[in-house]
C-alpha cells in the first residue's frame, strides 16, 4: 500500500502527487472485492461520490491559506504595525510579548521566545527593528520543526489510529475527515465507535462512515468501549482493512476513572492488534487556552500520545497553543483542521505553517 | 513555573518584604506582577488583565495595611475583592416571561456544550415545577437532533424536532407547539457556529426575530483561551446576549474566560455547568470563580464542605497529633472516614489549591473505591499494628492482605503512602514552627 507515502508528504507536495494514477494501479484489492459486499448500496454510492471530489493543488494550498488568513491578519499585521519605523526598545519587546500572549502562546513560552530574540539582538548587535520579524519567524519555525513528524502509517495492515481528547474538540469530525482522506487513496477503512457514552455519538460517526464509505463497528450506547475496540480490531483484520480508526468518548483529563477506562481501551486494542497502535492522536481545539498543556500532560499518562490534531483553525483563534505544546511537552502537531468541509484536514507542516503566517 | 499556584509564588516574592504601615508603589508593583502572570496563565484576556491591574493598582497604593496581614496578603485581598465584584457580585437568575412560554435560545461555538447544557437547564426548570420543551434546531452537525432527543429522554422532557428543515421554521413551530401543549419554557438548542460565519450568524438573528426569545444565553467552554473575548463580543453585538453559561468547569481549567467575557460584555454569568451527568448545573459563584482564576483553588467551597461535615473536636486532636508527629494508621483511617463524608474525592481534590497540578500530588487522586480498599486493609490490622506500623513484616502483611481481600502489594503501597504522609506532615509542622519565629511566612489560609 501507499500509506506511508500518503502520510509522509507535506501539504504542498502531497497535492501534486495526489492524482498520480499509480496509486490506483497499486491497488491490491479491486473496489468490488469480497469486503465491498458489507457495504449497502447507498453507502457505496455515497462513498464513490466522495471519492470523485477533485482536490487540485491550488485548492489545497488556497484552502490552507484561506484557513490561516485570519490567524495571519490578526497576528502578523499587528507585528508589522508595531515594527514599522522605530528603534528597538523595551516597549517593542513588551508589545511583542503582548501579541504572543494574545495568540494563546502562554506566558512561559512567550517569555522564552522573547528572551531568545532579546539575546540575539544583543549578541548580533541588531539595531533595525524590521529584522525582528525575521528573528521571530525563525524562532517559531525552529520550535515547530524541532520534533516535527508527519502522520506516518506503517506498511503492515491494519494500520491503527486512536483518537482521544476532551469533550467538544471535534474528535468525531476529525475522524470523518481523516477517513475521507484515506479513502481518497482507495484504502479500506474501518471505524470503531468506542464513544458509547455521549448521546448519539455513534450515529454521528455512522453518518460520517456512510458519507466517506467506511465500515463502522458499533455496539449499543452505554456498551463497554473496550469491547467495541476489541471487535473493531477483529473486524479490521477479518475484512483486511488497511486502516482502523478508533473514536473514543470525550473526557475531561482530570477524571481519574474515565482516564483509566481510556487506558483499558488502549490496552485491549494493542493486545488484540498484537502490537502498539501506530498513532494515538490528541485532538485540541484551537480556541483552547493554557489548559491544553494540562490536557496533553494528563492524557499522555494514560495513553502514549504520538501527536496532536489542532482543530477549528478556521475561526479567529490563533492556535498559538501549539507553540506551548511544542516547547513544553515536545508533542508534534500532525494534522490541522481548517474548515468544515470533508477535505479541510491538512498535514501540519511547520515551514508552510510559519510561512503562511508571515506571507 | 507555569503550574505553581499564585499563593505559593507570592509567598516566594514576599519573603523579603516586611509589613509596613501603608502599601508602597513598590509593594504593589511586586505583587501585581505576579497577579498579572497568574491571570494570563488562567487565560484571562490580555487587555482585560491590563485594565484590571491598572484599576487594582490605583486602589491599592497608599492603602492601609491591616495589622494581621502582610503586604502581599493585603494586595491579594484587594485583587480578590475587585475580581469578585467585576465578575458580578450577586448571582443572576433567568427572567421568566410574564406570559408563558418563556423562550430561551442557546448559542455558542461548536463543541462548547450547548446540547448537554440545554438538557441540564431543562432538568433545572423541571425540578422547579415548570414544564419545559426542548427544541432541536441544530440541523448541521450529524446526529445532533438525535443527541438532543436522547438527552430529552434522560431528563424526561419532551423534545420538539422537525428533522433537518430550516431552523427558523423549527423554532417557530416549537413555540407554537409549546403554546398548544402547555409547556411554559422553550429551550432552543441551536447549531454551534463560528462567530465570524456571517451566514450562520444571520440565521441566529432570523430565529431571534421570529420567536423573540426572552433570554439568549451564550455557552462558553471554560477552557477557552484569549479568543473568548472576540467570540463574546461578536455574539453580543450581533444578537444581544442576556447571559452566559460557563461549561466544563469540572476540569482543571482556571477559567479566565469567565472574567474576560464578563468584562467585555458586562453580561452576567448565570450558571456553571460541570460533570456529564444531567444534574451538573450549578448557580455561578463569582467569589469562588475569583479564587479559582487566581489559582487559589476553590478554597471557600472546600471550607464550607469541611465545616459542614468535619467533627471539630476530632480535627483538633488530629492537628495536635500531627504536630507531635504521633500520627498513626488509626488516625489515618479516621481521617479517611471524615473525608469520605465530604463527597467524591476527585471533586474535593480539585478544590485544593495547587492540587491536581503538582505531579507528586496526583498519586493521591484516588477514586472512592480505592478508599474502601484502604479502609479494609487498615481494619484488618491489629491495634498494635495500627499504632506502630513498623512492626509489620512479611508474614503480617500476608495475613492483612488475606483478611482484607487485597494483595500484599497493596498493603505495601498503603504503608509507603502512609510513611510519605507522615513525612509531609513533619515538614509542614517544621515549616510552621519556623514561620512563627517571624520570618514573614505567608499563609493565606490560616
């Protein structure tokens, strides 16, 4: 399968390679294989409808830029305004600090970033206030690139992904978009509805499964989520799915017993899988403030997080919390959600992300 | 030190400062710098913080320092008072229409908790003898209507739904339905939307125009960061909100959003929502929120709870024992019994300042079933063992484990925890003794 390739490409490059016909040729199993029989006709037609949606290179990049425009105008225009025609003084640093904090970067990380710029200004004897923007950009880029790792799935199947997070951050929607993206490459996807707690969560995931043409493994509401995970792994293996994605119920990271439950779902999944999950993604809402740090810390005590999905970047939220997450916890951001459409889930690319911020 | 709480940081800051007659510029500045950081870390909006600090400074400089307080305590006292008054002083209620039905519209960003909170609000009114009706006007998110229907079943309140038609029509029909079916309150659950989505914001205006709601409530996630301000301002400008419900307060977010929203809109925070259970809706307490934002924990609530359940005599004995370092497993069990009377442990721990934030403290964040096991273990010991746990060797451990239906490892863990606790108490009482010698120790809660 082409999964590794699919997930290891950066946003821009990926867009160019997407229409590559080889991907179709490499397809081991034809569309109408044995497993297709499990889908209803409606599901199948909806699935293929989704697949025909064209994703052009311009489309992807434009969407990313569009999604980031608000971040950019809020963030960089103000820096530009501040830096225009003046010397480097204390007020300047104070104002930079203010801007970073207003972007939810957080006090500690902001002070660190400003401190580093301050130091460079001193040691490199920089007097031009216009150079400050370049310095800040470089610092942010460095910080985000340091531990950057794209979403990479292994060659062995089924590749297994688990999605966790607090309530209301957009886990189910993210799974829908991710499944859509994987289906674009004609891979077979199984979704495990292990959010058995929230009212109608299973139905929400079912709608997505039908939309993108993925199989759904679900029990009743209130069922044991570990049991759902168990069956999902079994089904993914039996139907030789390429990718298994397990949805979990939103839970506050401070609820000890709910976190223990999550740990159990993870353990059951790895046991049935016979190996570790390939990705355990923490979904973080871009409007979240400093609490995201606490979320990431406590979730990683129950399950080994491999990365962050930052959602709702299409609002006015600056998403600066990812700088704090990268700085303090060294957790890489893997995917970003930049809109409500199915294709609005992008690879996080620190360079184009920073560039899009500054261009 | 992003997670250090304010009181301990101030303690550090003020170690060298001595109480003077009046607060000087310097005292106030030193204290307020820490307060400013605490507020920013609590996600209070930057501009709101700036404003607030300026106001407090004006009031604090030249202020008489009370004999019993250090300058730092004095500043915190002023900060706390200002914060409380800024957040609304008294609690607000939902105003009911003179001619029913009262129409309540729930609005907010995606994922802020509108649907769950709608259910909680319905239950709240039902408990007061009203006959609420829930209206499902979220036609966008998959299965949102279904979610409200399930929530309605949970609280046993009827849900009006029309599938995925125009939300304006749904709202109108729901009100008409309420009139003919004798429902005196209609709660309209709208779809989550971005405040900059003109089309969807326009839809809310349309709903407002067509049903004339008595209350438009903005639902705000307490974990929201700096964005809380622009969200609240946009919703307020376009719709004119009447109040705010703060959700997910059972997490460990400091909830600076509450202050931001109140400061920029001037609209009261009417309820605080916590827990995923349907009865998790509480009246908002500005004073408690103030100390939570400041990182002082919800000490007031804790004190109240403790006062209601703690046996004062026993507490006194216990303190005395701690001082003399004569704390035994028997006292430990006594203490556990007292704590258990106060309510679920995780909630209690959340109220203690700095608790749940410090790594080593989180080992204590056990759930209630764990408590029962501990009690069983202690009860399986002989009186002698409880008084002098050092005599417990391998054979005694096996007996205790068998007697309490636990394992030797658990007995070991308990003994280790007990020793740590004793160690901690020793340190505390030493600190206290040093503090008495007049080193300017700063203990806000004594």
